């Protein structure tokens, strides 16, 4: 009796994890290089659905860094295989401004890229909220951002962005640290180092656990869109958009000076063959009309991407929201620059038609179909989608949103993975 492809993969990744890991890495590498892999890569499930299935809470993956958490995550991906992307543990929220502040310390800057729950306890940062602290233990960690810079302080930011972050922004946004150079600051820095050491050790344990089921650890460094640094950490999104109109020259000058330290953070770790990503999540992109996007956002993001690609890295950019109005700008990047992940474009196939042969593309699986459809409808959708996309190569299928809701039926998750394995071979 013939078994379904998903069953064959589950068995193979258990018995031959090293072989499966090599195969998966080869699939991702060839996809990003716009070559023809053995099959279409499938990006699996992340977020609430993993926790619900595994009987974990957001407090568990944020604070309870134990073997129980590792075992539950590995068990989920042993049953619902993925080639790319897993639920992160410990879970991190945006904290790129901290990485920028330490950009002159390459051995540290990428380590402090994210806000972690235990780090939040030290910083008392006002950017984020955490389960078991400001939130219930079952609530998703929340990044709120905030306004921590006044418009009349742009000159200080432009003159010396690193000192401005240390002396002005971090004390305002992270009162747990106290004043720079104070006993509280020095003691908190020591505590922060101990916390980060614990987090990195746990993250390595998770990676090791996933390697035992054939999930390769692809080095992924960190970068950011300069305009989002202003919007997320300094002026809030609304303040940033107001500043584009009221203080256009200051806003652009600030974005320009943020390019260099952003590149410095991302390139702190040398590119490791055959593939090292730099990850950039976009936030202001869908809120801006093309005129403002092209003037205030894209030129500086483009400079970051092109500089890092020139240094041997590959981009992994999450185009959040509906990026449809700005798709053509991606064609300004060098062919094969990296992976473009789309959350919810109005017409995914239209995006694909514009970018195929130029950029590797990720997305295409509607979350609503996973949530409310049937296995038969999911198989039909994937068969039709891959019939149109597969011949070109350069595609990773993924749910559009980066994290999926808790109540996706198990049979639908299996149907999604199985259908890609069934119809995605080259």
C-alpha cells in the first residue's frame, strides 16, 4: 500500500536526519539562486498553532526555557515537517535599536538584536509587553514601539546616532538600565550579559534538537529599514509619517546616517558559504503611498540590501502587509539578491509574474483556507498554484502571515504539507 508523501518524509527525517538536512539546505540554496531544486520548499507553521498543539503557553517560550519547551517544539516539527522557518524559542520581539547602539562591538551586536522576555525584565523597556509580566501567560508578546524622540532632536541623531541612542533614547526607553555610567547601569549591563548567555545557550539547544529531525540551521543575521528604525523605536509610526511631511530633510538625513551602522550590525558575522541570510522585516511599507515610499523609505532600504548583497550575503525580507503598490521597486535590486516573503498581497500570482526569474518568492498559501477549508480544497488550491508557479523555480510556499492562529485543524496542516510534497516535485 502506497503511503502519502508526508508519511515518507516523517520517517526519513527520523531515520536519516543528516541526509534530510543536506537535501533541505540544497533546496533552499537552489531556490534562492533561482536554480531548479528537487522540489518546491515548504515553509511550515509557526506561532499560536504550534503552541496550541504542543500545550505550551507564550510564557513557556518566552521565559520557561526548559527541556519541556524544546521537546514540544521538536515533536511538533517531527509530525508537521518544514523545510524553512520554525517557531522561535526563546521568542524575541523587535529590538534592533539595541543592536545599533552596540554596532561598534561586533561580537555582541547581533546577540542583542531581539528583545527577549528575560532581557525585558532587566531593561524594563517601554517598547514591549510580555506574558507573565504585563500580559496574561497565554497572551502573545507585544511590540508597541513608542515616541522617545522629539522632532527637534533630529540634529542630535544625525550628528552622532550611536551616542544619541546611548545617552538619550536608551535611558528614556529602558529605565531599568539607569543613567549611562551609573552603578545601576553597570550592574544592569552585567545582568544583561548573563541573561543573553542563558538565551543563546537555550537557542543552541533548540537548534540541536531540530537538527535531529533534519532541519538545517541556516545562518541568519539582522538588518533593518532605516525608516522603520525611526518609526518603531524613536518617533512611533504615526510620528514618522508626520515627520516625512513636516521635516522631510531631517528625516532623510537621519535615514542616511542609519545605513552605515545597520550594515555594520548585519555584517558583524562573516558570510558563511553556501548561504547566509540577513533578515529585514518591513513595517511602514504598506502605510505609505508610492510617492512617500519612493522618497523616504526605499532609497535607504535599497542601499542596505545592495551593500550586504555585495558583501556576499543573501537577503530575506518580510514584506509585511500588502506590498503590492511597491513591487516594481524590487526589480531595481540585483538579480538573485535573495528571498522576498509576502504577507498578504492583493494578488499573489501577479506579484509572482513580476518577480519570477529575478527574485526568489515566498508565500502564496492563504491562512483563511488553512483555517476554514477542507483537506480537499487545500489540495486543489496547491495543485493549481504549483501548476502555474513550479515550472519557473525560485519559490517557497508558505502561509502568508508569519504566525498562524491556534485553531487550524490538524488534517488541514497535514494536507498543506502533503500536497506540496505531492505536486511540488521538479
